[in-house]
């Protein structure tokens, strides 16, 4: 089927399904109990924001005073990872606490869309909002979903009481008369894009003005916090930007020394300020954990419209550090100590486990979980035990980190024309001494390689037989 026709049918399905399921949120079950000892939780997730794109991570010309203040009042992680190098698997990992290979969500949904597949986050996956909902939390999502655009996969089917946002990336439905290829990305013309805006499961606007999205997301988030201030709440705000095409509202466009990319990030920073100010004004700061991160590294092939991985190598799409190590900031005045730079490794998958524990929610016992409870790191009370971190590209394991050593079994640039290269022996880098992954130490460190091999073998033993949807792909999408 023609991909555009397939998408239109999918959107029609969303509208029809939504008409029949408007009572879903009201039926989700709510204890009504106000349990102040359990924190409110806000996760703010940027899209394609690089490790080096914030002032507090060293960017010289993007101004991020609100995120810098958040870091100064809380904890900034230097070794914080998304569990994937592109959008869809990263989001699956965040919400399930598991490597995307376990859920089958290890490839981007753009491919699924083009093939008219009914693919999306499987219903049997346990999501963080589902766990929190059962504990009486109000759960809201604002922003980009990208875990399946068909009705059966949208946020209200995965534990969110409310949803407002785009079902996938902002570049996935160009207008028919938009220029072909890359030209439309640099044109800064909203008329070239028609990604629908949903509320719940209904299409509210088939082609929203993307220049207003960051502001509208912030307003929705603030409204949700105000409305739910008396009950414990979970808010997942997944920004559309700085994924290309870039758009900022009039108040920010043309203002940043870092150009349009800077304008966009500075507006995101403003929106973080709006949220933290709301939390403070409502007197909720002593019982609200806020975490800020990004789904993957910067999309470097978009030149000045892509971000920066700072000192890290490569970017989005790759398993070099720049593809998966991202900003990570935690804020909870009175609980998370102020001004701490945390060098211990942590991942977005840990947020699943940590937030469930903080909410008193039982963790699923019938499946492997990869996130660990990082409360001791967050609260400065101790360390956590972690086996290793594994870098997948799609369903293929490319690299693994154990302590400061990282082995690359396969290497490939994020979006370049190069083919995958299998390294034998693997390349080995010391990420403390060499965060830019320049100096291969494999020949001098056979013991480090051996220990990583053993960790990989233990990890592989926990994987089920690959589900049918796990297929190798060379497609590099967004
Ligand atoms: Mg992304």
C-alpha cells in the first residue's frame, strides 16, 4: 500500500477509535488517596538533544539558565545513557525499564509506518505509568509518543490518563508540495509539514503550527500539574524538539547566538523554567522529583540544525558515546543534594525501577528488568551495583561498557554510507581517560576485554528467543 494512504487510514482509525473510547481515562481506576510521602514525578525528555548542548554541559553559546539552575539545585550526571541510539527504542526502554530488544521495540517506527504495520509497544509490556496508575497516581503525557500511532498503541492504552501531542516525529509527514530531500528541513517553513496533533486518541489538528508546539506543550504540562496538585502525579513531557525540522516561537526565534538550533533549545529551557516555577509556586518542590534527559544524541548530518555531543564521538544513530550518552539532570529540593556532579553510570531504564520503588509500586516479577534503583545515587546515600551497559543498534549488540572500559564489537557511523565493521579483537577504550574514544587499548588490556565478554555472555543468557519482529535492518531512519 502507498505509505501516505496507509498513514491516512491509520489516522482515520485513531479518530474512529477515539470516538468510542472517550471514557477510558475515567475508567482507569483511582484510589483517590492523597499519599504525600510518595513523590510526584516529572520526566522531561528532549528529542535529539546532544550531550554538549546545554550551558551546564559546556556549550559556549546556547543559553540554558533554567536547566543550569536545575543542575545547580540538583544533580547533574556525567555518564547518563539512553538505552538506544534512535527515538522509538529509546522511548520503549524509558517506559519499560528494559532494553528494547526485550520488547521487540528495537527499530524506529518510521519503518513500521511505511510498511503499514500495526506495530507498536506490545500490550503485555508493563509501563511505568501503568505501575504508577495502580498506586493512585494521576498520569499525563504531553508531546511525542513514537511507540505506535495506531489507536491500540497510543498513550491511553499504556497507562496515561491524558495525552496531548504528536504521535511520532515532526518530520514524518511532509506536505505533498514540500521540496524533496533535505531542502525542506532548512526552509524553516511550517507549511511543509503535516504531522497531526492528538488529544487523547483524537486528531485535534491535522497540521499544527510547529512554531507553537514547545509553548503549547509547556502550557499543557503546567495545566496538568495545577489540576493534579492534590494527588500524586506522573507527568511525561516528551518534547518534539530539537528534532528537525526546527521551529521556535516568535519570542525565541532569531535571539540565540547559536542560531535557530540555539533558539529551539533556549525555548525548551524556558519551558523547563515554567514547569519548575509552577512546582515551586504550588509548594510542591519538596515532594516532586523532576528528571531531564534526551532520547539520543545529536543528529549530526543536519549540520547547523543538528546539535553537539561535546567531547564525545559521533551522534544519533551510532553506538559511539555521542549517540547514547545524553544530558541527565535530577532535581528534588531537600532529597537530591544540590550542586552534585554525579560520575556514576546511570540510564533512562533506571528511572523505571527507581520511580516505581519511590511510588511503592511492586516491580514486575515475570520478566527481566534492566533498570536498577538509583535512589542511593540520587540521595547521596550510597552506590548501586550494576553489571554493565549494553549498546544495541537495532537488535544487534554493537558495544558494551563495564566500569570505565568500553568494547566495540561492531562499529559504524550513525548515518554515513559506511558498512558495519566487525572488530576482532574488539576496539577497547577507557572512557575516563579517553571520553572521545580515540585510542584503542585492546592489545594492552586483554583482561578488560575478557571481563566484558563474560558480562556479555551473562546478558545474552537473559534474552528470550528473538521475537519474529526482530529483523536485521540497514535502514537508518529518525
Ligand atoms: Mg530522537
